[in-house]
């Protein structure tokens, strides 16, 4: 079981690093760091936060995405305009969650999945998760089901734009 966990964490870690290195945000940071003196970069997700029925508010600049995630007890939906930093924010969160999972073996394992692949409205989300994780990360279904039953996953799904089945009654 530990071998599969380590394999998954290493795969997710490589995936996050690869995706981050290909992002426009990464290119901007590299160029800013090269400048003398390096410019301070504002986080890309300085947007309003809305929790339940309370009014929305701006987060202080010193708050990180992992702090927001923890404060919301792992329930977070990132919305915004195209190019607004949603993917960059998701990848930063995934990176921090991988680091946490490496240090704390009992911590949930983050995975990156594309929700637009969940096309069958009649398919249970747990079955979809098992199939996606098996296909993408090459982990045996039995292990995945065990992890799901023991809540060992943090699903960092994204890209719901093209999926009409992603309504609140399906999630």
C-alpha cells in the first residue's frame, strides 16, 4: 500500500512541476526574478472570496491558497475569468498538498483530474474517480477503492467548462 502511495505522490508531484513549468505565470516569474532588483509579484488569485450566504470579501495579501483551503476544511471551488489564474492557483495548491502528503503519511493524496471527462450523468462520481485514477496514474482499482473508502484522496479536479453534467445536483 505504501509503495502505491509513494508512486502516486511522485507522479502527481512530477505532473504539477511539469504543468507549472509550462505556464505563462511561471514564465513571468522567471523574467521578474531575472530583473535587478527582482520585482515583487502579487499572487494571481487576488479576487473576492464567498463563503456560503455571507457577503464576499477580499483576502489579505499575506494569505496563501493552502491557508484558504485549510480554513475551508478542504472544500474549495476556484472560479474566475479565462486567464485569471485558476489553473496556476490550483497547481500551487496541489504542490503544497503534495509536500504535506510527503511529510505526513496519514494525509490525503492530491490528484489532478479533468472533470470534463465525467460525461455519464448516471455514473457515480466514485466510479468515475476510480476509473480516472486507474487510467491516469496506473494504480490498481482495489487500492483506489480502499483509499476512497478511507478518504485518502484530495480531488483537485478542474476544467468543467465543457461538461454540461457538472451541475450542483450532480456534484
